[in-house]
């Protein structure tokens, strides 16, 4: 069956916290490939949940995540993760499954990741819905068979920015790493890769050619809304598109957005817990610029005690 990969990011804009990229890998029966996958799974998946909706929401993470309640995001991600064969009982185990050996991060707030999951143990209960999701996917010929993530912690982000001076390049590097990892076991199967459009870039051809020199590049479209390419060998085709609002077109991208956001939110909880251990009355932050400035002002009296430098955790871009 064809392989479909969806990729999106969370944390490109904030001043604090990691940049996270998520990828979802699917096996899809050929006759279902071009169908609306939300519609295929409508008995167990929805785009926009109502108050009493029990189905799993899958959408752009900005549409799903509520800063006061992680459950809608968490329940969906962990239900799909169980179907992909990942261990979901602890954050460190989950990250190892998503990131592999790369799941070790430098800043001190990431050194104790043996935290139980789900974070919201009541509202994020997902075992029963995960089983129902698996049956629904089997019935309609599509299956989420893998979840992958790339986490760029704050110190690594700043070191790479000092070398490239280009945040968009740093993001593209993460996308390409996910592409390599996601396609490593594909053999000679045809692959469809959907990526949410990255910033203002239109032409991704040169970077695809550099990243996959063993394949021949064919440019199908380069426009303000969608850029499409074919990377071919004699035995298989990879069809790649970078689409504006790709999370509204491809369920694989929407789930990638939710995965990236969930990991970032879980790691930001570690970040906030670290600083609140030093300042118990400190108000947590999501890391975005306006509130980040407030947070940095609040922690200034205790930063020297930690031995940290500002560029260890305050992102330069």
C-alpha cells in the first residue's frame, strides 16, 4: 500500500521553549488515497468537537488546544500513538519512541522526563477510544502506523542560529530529517509527503535535490499556495507538496500539527515547573513574545543561582 507522510511544526515563533516538528506515517489502500480521510473515519474522528463530543478531534492544533485544558490535544495524540505501537505511559518513553536516540536535551528542565502520561488522567483517558479507532481504520483501509518527532531545544536552537543566521533554514533542516527518518523503511514503495507550507518560501526544489541526490527531481508546481514535486527512481515515486494550510487539506498534516504541539506543551510544563521550583508564585508562560518578556523579568532575580546564561534558554529568533 502507498505510504503517506504528514509534517507540521509547533513553536516556530515563541521566544521560550523548544521548536518541535511532528510527522505522521500512514499506510493507505490505493482506492482510499484521494478520499477525505476525515469523512472515512467520521464515526470516530471529527474536525471541530462540540461540548459533549466523544470523537477524537483532528485539526490544526491552534483549533484544538486550549491553554486551560490539554485533554482534547492529548487524548487524540495518545490514541493514535497506541495504534502506531508507541509506549505512552511516561513522557520519556514516549519521546524515545518519537525521537529515538535524539531524545536527550541539554537544559536542566528536560533532565527528569519520567513523568506519567496522560497529563490529564481523567479527561485524556484514551485506551477505549484507541481500540475503536484501530477498528475504524482497519475497516476503511487506512492506518496510522508511525509517529515521529524532532525536538530542537533552546540551547541547540541558538547554537544553530549562530551558524546559519536563518530560522527558516533551521526549520527546513528539521523537516528534512523527518523525511529521511520517515522514508528509511519505505523501500521501493511509492510515498506521498505532505508538508504545511514553511513561512514565505515558494521553491523547495533545490533543497530537495541536495537532500535526496539519489533521486531525480521533477517540478510539478511552484505557486504562492502550493509547491509540488516528484522525486523519482526507476522503481518508485515520492510525491511531495508544501501546501498553505496543509492541515486543512490533509489529515496526516493536521495530526502532525497536534503531535508537535502536544510535545511542546508537555516540555513547556517541565520548563515552567523548573522555574516555579525556584519561584513558587511565578506565573507560567507559554513562551510567546509578549508574555515571555514578563516571565524573563520575573525570573531575573534567580537566574544567577542556576548557573545558566540567557542564551542557554532565551531564543535569539
